[in-house]
C-alpha cells in the first residue's frame, strides 16, 4: 500500500497568513495526487487534482505543487472560511488502492 | 448540478450486514466517464476508500475489506448500494457516497452529505 504522510497534523494561523501543508508519499506517485477540504460536519470537497490543477470555482489563493513523493498545498492569504481540515489522496494505485493522508487541521 | 444522497439504517448490530443506498440526482449513473464509490470516516479519524463500481458492472474493492464488501448498481433507479457483512465496532463511521472520475487522476467529486452508521448491540 502507498502511504501518505501529512504534516503538520494541525496548524494554528491567522487571517491573512500564508500557509503550506505537506503530503509525502511512501513511493513515487508522479503527479497522482488530489487535495480535499473538509469543514466541520460537512463532506470533503475537491480542491486540486493532479497535484496542481485547481478545480473550477476554487479561489486562486489555493495552489498545489510537487511530483514524485513530495507535495504541497499552499493558501496564499488565509480567509475565515479556509479554517478546515485538508486531506491528500493518491490515485497512483488505481483501481484498487486509493489512499488518503490523515489530514491537517487548520485552526485559528 | 449532480447531487448524491445516502440512505440506510443508522444502527447495525455486530455480526450483521450494513446496507446503504446512494441516490444520484441531477445526472445519470450511466455516465461513461465515472465510477461510483464509497468512502468512510471513523470518528476522529481519516478517510478510507471502500470500493467503486461502474454502471455496467466492473467493481473494485479495497483489499482490506474485499472479503466483506459488495457494491451493486441499479441504473433503472439511478442509485447504487453498499453491503458490508459481519460488521464490528470498527466499522462505525460516517459513510459517504462519491462520484469518481474513471481516468487518472481518479478524483472523488462530489460527495454525498454522509450518513452516520453505528455498530452496537
């Protein structure tokens, strides 16, 4: 199984801050990585696919980068609605081995 | 706008079979571009992919759950279902149904609102 390790597991920040979340894969997954945002009590929402492709409707302050084993999600200027948990998900092990990171909780 | 809605019992006894249905609205489950799947989230924990099914039948399961999971699709009702047998307390979770893009990067979007299933006697 491909394991995804996210860091940090939690992060305190303020409105306007620039924050970066990291996701490290246990083996080379090229750019087969997606990012999701989950606000409390809600379902996850797809933010970024293929490591860096911003989904339609997602604010441009979100960006993704990386390939191989190391990936980052960056929020350039935190807004109040961005305080949530962020998960990475790999799709290299298609079609039987999709896995998620344990999440990074972004708190005020 | 495509929407997914889970339904089913919120309480299941240990050793019994958990059964959930996901109804798709605003689009056809017979899409050639998508699979339909289930993801769960135990309380306070991360996300776990359970399995995915194509409208014409090909099905893929998480190897760790494969012996207990069955996914079915009913195109006439535009819904798909999950059956998980021999449940234990470890199967207590929020269960989400999802649409999955069938080609890489195989993202999951959108998600249903989720349904809480508790395994307890």
